[in-house]
C-alpha cells in the first residue's frame, strides 16, 4: 500500500465530551501528528497505521476517550471525500462477520435497512442476501463507492450521513460499523438514527473497545490510536452514548473480525 504525500492542514477547535457534554477532562496523550507525512490513505478504512493522533483526553463522567482539540468538521468532510481505498477483501470479510449477528436482533421485519459509512457496500450485499428489502447505504468517500459491485452501487448515496435525506421512521434497521469513532458528533448521529427507525427497530453499532485486552496490551502502539479517530469508546461510554440518544434495551457484547494473515 503506497500513496504520495498529501498536504494536510487541520483547523483545530476545542471540544467538550461529545457523549455527555462534560467540559472537565483528564489528559491521556499529547498530540502526535506530522501532517506533512500523511498520504492518500490517511483517512481511508483498513489502512497501514501511521501511529498518529490528535491530543487525547478522557472524560471522567462517561469514560469516553476523545480528541481535544479536534479538527473542524468541514475539514474532515473534504478529507473523507478524497480518501483512497484498497480494502475490498477485508471489507467483505467484515461484512460477513457483522451479518452473522443479525439473527440476534428482534426486528419487526426485514423492510428497510440503512448502513451508515457503507464503504464499498459489502454489507448491503449481505443484507440483500438475507432477505432485507428497501436497503440503502451512505458513504462520503468516492473511491469505495466506485469499487462497489454493480448491483449494490445504485443503493449507495455518496455523501455524509444526514437524517434529512431520509424519511423519518422509515427503517427497521440502521447500522454503523467502525464509523462512530470518526464523526464529530456521535451523539447527534445516534439521535438521528433513532429518528429514522420504526417502532421496534434497532441501531446496530460496531466500534473499537479501548479497554479491550489487546488495546491495553499494545498501548499507544495499538492501531486504534489514529488520526481518523476523534473518539474511542469503552462498554461504559458506548452505553452512555446510546442511552443519551434515547435508545432502550441497550446491549453491548464483544465481536471478533477475521482477516487474512497478510492484513
């Protein structure tokens, strides 16, 4: 995986905790960022880690780890739009893993599913194969959309997720896989997702667990510490996120992806 260096310029803004709104925080790690050395894959999914990150703090109220200050939202929109993509194999394998969990969701029916941060639409294909109808995805990066399978590509909206682009209460399932770490306002995204769900519908969220054994063992050499990640969750903080967004019957459980050894 190679890419030419791209000049990145970040306008940084102060942030309160994006889950609970607390302004008090504890320093976790100083910024480690060399913007000039970032390349086209810096804001791509499943990339080689640069081991760079913004200044990180922890919230004593909800246990969230988050970047403060962080990049202005408008800057991120452009960076994700232009990001490269070459992780089709890994995307497909992850989609299979995520799809196996669908049977555990007590959905009213399989009519209406939205995948936020859908990449090349691999999970959309899994939904269709399992009988879901009225399926849609949202993806801000052009490169993965261009690599989507022909039968899936028309289902993908090439844009940032905006609830106003969809009809309220029109989905039984909203999914968001390893994307919630990337958005400036994770609470707003979850509230918007809830507004799009029909009664009895579910939000299915996958994110990194900063308190997982592997993350703790690797310390700051864990690839979860990345310039893309504006926040990192624990079971406590992701529960706080979903409950503050208005969800009931919140469940958290571990999930293991399987990738080729080369990855």
